[in-house]
């Protein structure tokens, strides 16, 4: 089963071109950090994770946290297992270190918060099938993104939300899939929300592909980012649009059925199922 990053649609505005890896990392940072904030934890598990990293992967610890543990060992607040580094055979059981960590947690709330934040972030990365050791500074990016969302919603009201598979983001990041597939999947998901299918329009999807829930926001966005207007105009062309949406459907990202100007889209139905449901609704409306 695929994992998903969920985020407000406006974060798609961070993607400035087809190779914008920094923009993609903003989406990842928000997805990882917001997911980690919702995670439950036990202090003993936090302590064990931090001690494990200290012994086996010290560069994964922030320097401030690593120095704090060094100081704890030096002044006796933490008993270091110099011989086995917390392992009893193949099992990691740092009982004496855990005792010192729990005492320090009780005495130093700042130290506790740092350890919890690191623990939750690494757990979130692991659950999302990402390597916890190969991450940029998500915390700084997350702070920047949260401010962007707050400012955006202060001007435009509550934003629509969307979600995309983590695998799709990293396929785009690694150059395996064009950026416009990601944009289109995010746009489709934002108009569906939790519905099995929903009607929409090409103009709406094109607007949302650039992180704008309505046309007035898109106009303001292009005023600030005129270089993206050409990308948008290129996609409005029939051949370009049909090539993109047909390829995305062919690759299983969603299904769609067009009835003139209107599109019906679905993540859960096949094209045939979607067509059948639309015809049933149309017949009911005619016979009502």
C-alpha cells in the first residue's frame, strides 16, 4: 500500500519549474513534520532511540544534543556502556543509560523536547518508507512552509487540501516522471477530497496544478511569477492537455471521463465504472 504526503494545495506554488527539487522538498518537509507531530510516543522508546544513535550513528544527532549527552557522561549523570554500547547479544537493551536519560528528561524539559522531536521525525520518515539518515533540514523548511500557509490563508481564506503518493514525489525528484504528472495528480485529488468521484473543469484543474484554488489567486500568482504563465498557457493547448491527462490515467494515477466541457474524475473507479455511474445520474435527472 502506498504512503501519501498530505498538504494544503498552495504549497504547489513552491514548484517553479520542471526540475525544482527545492520545491518538492518543501512538500516533503511539510508532509513528514506534520505527520510526526501527530505521532504518539513513550519516553523509554525516545531514550532508547537517542542512545542507539549516540552509540551507532552519532552524526544523526544534532551537535547540541550530542554535546549534551557527552556532558552527561562526563559528569556521571549517564553511565556509558563502553564495552557493549547497550547491546546484550543481538538485543539493544540500554538499561543503565535509559535510567540516566529518564532522570535527565525529568530535570530538563528542553532536552526532553529535543529528543522527542528527533525521535518522532525519524519514526515518521521510517513509516513513510524514507531513509531517516538521508534528510535535509526538514525542521527549518517546515517552519518556512507553515509561515507561507498562514500568510496565504490570511489573504485568501482556508485552502483546499490535497495528497500525493510519496513514491510519485520521489519519482519526480529523481527525474523518472515529469513534474506535470505530480501537479495534475495533486489537482485531481484536491477536487475529489474524500469523494469517490467528482465533476470539475479543465480550467479548474489547470488552476489547481499551480497551487491556486481559484482563478483570482492564479492571476495574483502569475503577477509575482510571470515565468510560470507560459507553462500554464502551454498546458491549455488541447494536444498538450490530452497527452498529459491520458498518460496520467494510463499510469493508474486516476480515471476520468469527459462530457463536453465537464470532467468527472475518480481515484477509486475505472473509466468504465465512472462512465456507468455518470449515465445513471443523468438518467435519474432526466426522469425526475
